[in-house]
C-alpha cells in the first residue's frame, strides 16, 4: 500500500470570467492552496468509502487521482472549534474555542455568543501574506460574528458567506435572521434575500458559493498571484438544501441531493483549475468539520460508515472524516495513506508548501504532511490524535489503539426527549448517558480489528497493558505541557446578535438592538 495523500478541491471561487490564457503560473515555489471543508459530512458519505448509492463521482475521481486518507480526524466533534483548529493549527483547548461553563461540554458560536477567535491567535491567511498570497473564504465562517472577529479582520482579503449556521427563519424581533456578507458588508439575510425553502429544501446557495469560488480562482490566475481559497459550503448541515437541478435526484433523499451538488461543485472547481492550466501548481484538500449529524437522520443526516456514533461525540463517528488530497504532477494518484492525520496538519502543511516557517512563539498541533504527500518517506509518522470535548481530554489514539478516559454520548434527559447521537448503536458501558470517568482503567479498542469500538480489549491481556503503557506516557507528557487558552465560548448576550451588521444602513436592514444582559451560556451536551 502506497503512502501518500490525495486532495479533493472542495471549494473554489465563482467564475464570472471569460477565458484566460492557459499559461502556467511561474512561481512554483508558492503553489495555490484550496481547502474544501464540508459541514457535517460523514466519512461514509463518499462512494470511495463505500456509500452504496455511489453518488459522488467527482470526489471518487479526485481520490483516484490523488491520495485518500482513511485515518484523518478533525480536532473537535463540533463545527466552530474544528474550524478554529484548522485555521490556527492548534487544538481548541489551546486556541480558546471551548467553554468552562460545564465539564466536557461542546460549545460553538451561535448568534448570542459574545466571544470569537482570539487576537492572540495567528490564522493561516495571515501567515500566507508573507509570500504574497491572496486569500478568500467562501461560505461559513463560524469563528465569531461580531465585527472584530470577522474574516477580513483575521487575514482574509475577501469573503462571500455567513458568520453563523443557516438556522431560521426568525421574525427579526426576538432573534434576527443571519446575514450574508460580501467582504465586510452584508448583502442580505438568510430566508430573506438568500432563500432557503425548508419545506422543499430548495436553495441556490451552493451554486452561489461555487460561482464565487470559480470567479476568485480565475481572477487570481489572470493576475498570476498565489491564492488560498477556503471553500466552506454548508449544504449538508441541517436544514439541508440543494438547488432545483439536484433536488429529488439522490437515492438518499434530500441529504443525498445536497451531497450530489457539493460533489458536482468539487468537480467544477478541479475542472476550472485544469482549464486555466494551473492544476499542476495547486494543492487541493477536501474534508469535513466533524462527523455526520446522526441526530438529524435519516432525512437530514449523513453516514459515518462503520464508525460509532456521530457529531457531538468523541467516538470515531464524531471525529473521523473523509479526506482527499489532490495535486496533479506532484501527488501520485491512486494512493492510500494510513498516516494518522488531523485537520490541524493543514495549517502546518500549507505553510511548508508555501515555504513559510511556522510561528515559533507557540505550540502547534499540526504535522507537516509533505513527506507523506510526495512519497518521500514510506515510514508513517508516529503521532497521537487527541479527542477533546470542551475542556476534557476524552480519548487518545496512537497507532491502532484508542483509549477512552471519559465516555459520554448525551444526557438521559436529552435522550429521553428523542435526541440521540448514536441511533441504533448503543454499546453497553461505552455510549453512556452519564459522564463516566475511566482514567484509572481506560477502555481501549484496537481500531484495526474493531473500527466500530464495540469490543474493548480485556484489561487482563498483555495487549491491553502494553497499549495502556504506551498511551499513558503520551497523555502524561501532553497534560504536563498543556497551557489552556482563555476560553472564548463562556458568555452570551442577546444584544450581540446580528441586529445591525455592517452595511445594513445601505439596505435598510438594520434592526433595533436590545439592552445588553450578558449571561453564562448553557451548553447541554
């Protein structure tokens, strides 16, 4: 089996351009970088990973032309912290995207959140500026919606998308609808100017995000400038949506329709690179922010394949992600890499590709994957994968072994109300509905033999004792050196919601801001 990595080009910018010459970008030392980050898409949603409907031909082809990473992880089982980790190269416990309001609670950035990405953090687009990169985000930001936290204040040159999830519609009195931005000013709001029909599932947002990506790529290619495109489409997050052309096409229902349109978009982006003659100087990586949201299934949730549970949990289904790297002429096609990899590696790897030294004043959690990508080494890098939920280290994987120090799906109260993070997958003593501590005797699985985490190793076996010794050493070292960042997701306030975003005056879309009455956010799971 060949070590390597293949990159799916998930999100690029929209093409309003005429034909440009197919001249190759001369600056091969500064390759273009495209990171496509899906929203709640599961490991099992791609045909190449065994999805039986086989409705992702473009992603499957991308994998055939690049490197597939079956052991690729996010940094958190929830959207905002995983995105913060990608752009900083640091665990959420370090970059502040967690809460201390409760033990092991998932927190994110709803409209009422006061905090956002800390000014102490250095984001990938800020680093890439050192080599003259132009950076754009298309789609969901989710690192804070107040003015100081928005993309253009954190290194990006352009943005088309929204700061929060596309929840709604709201009546704009108790809670405003989410704004959609072009750069630093709003263009309108979800469910108003930017339609999402929750009854039919119809919306043109993915089409708009595709066009924005293609346009950005074309403009930078014409100007012969190195670019970073962060394409963060969110159609597979509930409420899922697709354009009319794709609605009703999938065997999987509306969720599958959304996946098919995203797959089509990936194909269009890769084709655009080839049409412009810049595919040999563009690194593309496709992945997802966390596991499929099984609590939204089956109509609005995806598949985590053979893995246990899903989004919100630190079981494999919550944090193991589909991942493809693509770079014709540099990455050998048809490669499968068994390297344990993480979304934070994209920060470190992107800097290495751009020839930029990583910041030396902070701990980085991402590895440089270029030896794996370019097959310079057949030796896998030994590294741990840390599974954090809020402020607690729940589990650690090293090699094929994963040790759970804490287990929890969600509370009995939520479960009895019908909120189920592990439908049809209850494993006694593992998918617990109370927070269970196992630090004195961790539950250990061999993920090669048991990817579904159903058969814990016997604590009396030599295999268990050897694995425990190995993992315990790593955990002790990690905890001794860990300096948690200041938690950014503790305080909420109705007054900070999207009542009057920049640009609302021009559109007549400003709403009355209520009195500020901050409170400690409540994170139930």
